[in-house]
C-alpha cells in the first residue's frame, strides 16, 4: 500500500506542478501581451505627436509670416486708408482685425491638436506659444485705424516673445519625439 501512496503523491505533485506551470504561462503571456500593446500604443502616439508637432510648426511659421507681411505692407495700408471713399482708417482697422483673427485661429487650432496629445512639457510649451500668438496678434492690431499704425516697438517685442516661444516648443517636442516608447 505504501507504493500506491507514493504513486498517488507523485501524481498529485506532477499535477500541481503542471497547474503552476500553466498559471505561470498565462501570467507571463498576459504580461507580454500587455507590454506589447503598451509599446505599440506608444509608437502610435509618438507618430501622432510627431505629425501634430510638425503641423503646428508649419502653421506657426505661416502665421508669423502672414503677420509680418501685413505689417511690412504698412505703406499700402496707409494708401488704401487715405484714398478710400468714406472712413478709410475705420475700414483699415476692420481689415486688420479680421485678417489677424483668421491668422490666429488657424494657428490656435494647430496648438489645440498638440495639446490633445501631450505630454505636459509640450502642453506647457504650447501654452507659451498660445500666449505669444495673442501678443503678436495684439501687436499687429496696436494703433490700427490710425496713421501711427503699425506700432513697431510693440511688434518687435512681440516677435521676440514669439521666437522664444517657438524655440521652447521645438525643444520640448524634440525631447518627446526622441524618447523611445517603453512598456
């Protein structure tokens, strides 16, 4: 009878070992799948971020260029205001406000897309871009509707702030895109 108990005990030990092996395999397998999903999501998110960051930089550069063209064309704006039938300066102010609003809206949409994707460092840099965008828009609008337009001092200061904000965003986005996804 002792031999039979030995066989039963050995069978139970083998069954328990097999069960532990199966459970360990399930746990390890689930962990691998979870890690793989996390890495794949990280790669997808990294690609989305890269696209959004590039789109923002393109929108930003285009917006700044359009603001600059608007200000650099001050002589044409003065000429149109002075030769307009009616209140040319009021029309000039209205035109400047409408165009600067359109420019800012286009850039703001690109900023918002980036803010959806994060991370916090890029969100903070995006907030600085949004602030600089508002300052730049307001500087172009400063003294609009008068012969003193454009306000060169305000515009110069706004451009400096805009350039600093762009550099800050570029640094934050570069660090984010260069970091490899990890499980």
